[in-house]
């Protein structure tokens, strides 16, 4: 079945890089996404990567995709306290619906 | 356009009551999705519409749940005879099928508490 897994918690110091990891199961996923959720809020789309790409960079964000191992990572450079949030990776589910299958989320704590 | 909006933001109800939530997607977005998120979990897909047609429903969507998108614009999600297990954040998202990344943009959610 479709499943997405993430580590639950990551703590870093302000200014360091953060790396959030995710594994997924559906090898036919065409797109993979990273969302950010702050307390009590909805999900903010950060970035996405197409499955035929290995890497995508967008300002402080770098997404790496290892399709063979079905592993996705999000690197945040120069992490700031405002980056403290829950980060979700998501894959597109099977069929042509576009529905997203989410991981359980990684809580990023940034210490000053 | 300011993005996806949802109303109400919070709803407290007693067990057995009916509740209805509304979602206004980004204008001209032809797909609209409903998800449910419980504490400490990622969102789970409930159902989606392409224009006014409801094309898929999750097994999570019991017969007490019904969703509509009558004119292909806003959508409503109704829960009848609410149960304590229905307490969750209900999220709506919209997308434009023609965009290359099929990105879904989420609203702020409606938090439901069933007492």
C-alpha cells in the first residue's frame, strides 16, 4: 500500500543546516512535496520535485530525491527560529486523482 | 484572490449534532480536496471534486459524512450525528489540474471539537 514515513523530531541550533528525511513506497509517484505547518495553521507548500529530477534548489531549501531508495530529503540552510514548525512530505497517491499521501510530520525545533 | 478560505475556523458541538463546514477554493481552481488531520498525524485524504463532480471518496468517509460542490466553486462538508471520534482539523485544498506540479494549496482548516 501507499505509505510515507518520517522521523518525528529534529533539533538544531540557529544558523545550522537542517535535514529532514522521508521515505515513500509508491514508485509511480510523479511528484513529491514538502509542506510546512505552524501551530494552529493550515499547510504551506514549500516546494516540490518531479520524479525525474535528483535535486531542486529554491533559495535556502534543497530537495534531494533518491528514486532507487525511495528517499526524499529537505535541507534548510542557515536555519532560523522562524523555521520552527512541523514539516510534512507527501507523495501523490495512485490513480489520476492527485490526492496526497502524507507522512506523520517532523517537528523541527530551532534553538537560538 | 487571497487563497483558500474555510469557515468556521473553530466549531464546538455536542455528540449527535450535525455540523457543516464551508471551503472557498482559489478561484478558477478546478480540483478541490478535503482532508482530516488528527493530533500528531499528517492529513488524511477524505474526498475530492473535479469541478462539480465528486470523483473519489476514502473509506474514512463514513455514511455520516457528505460533501458537495454544487456549482464547481465552493464546497461544503457535512457530518451528521457527530461522534467524539470526529474531533479533528478538517482541511480543504484546491489545485489547478493544468499546472505542471499539480500543487495543492491549503486553507487554514476548521477545528472540530465534539463534546
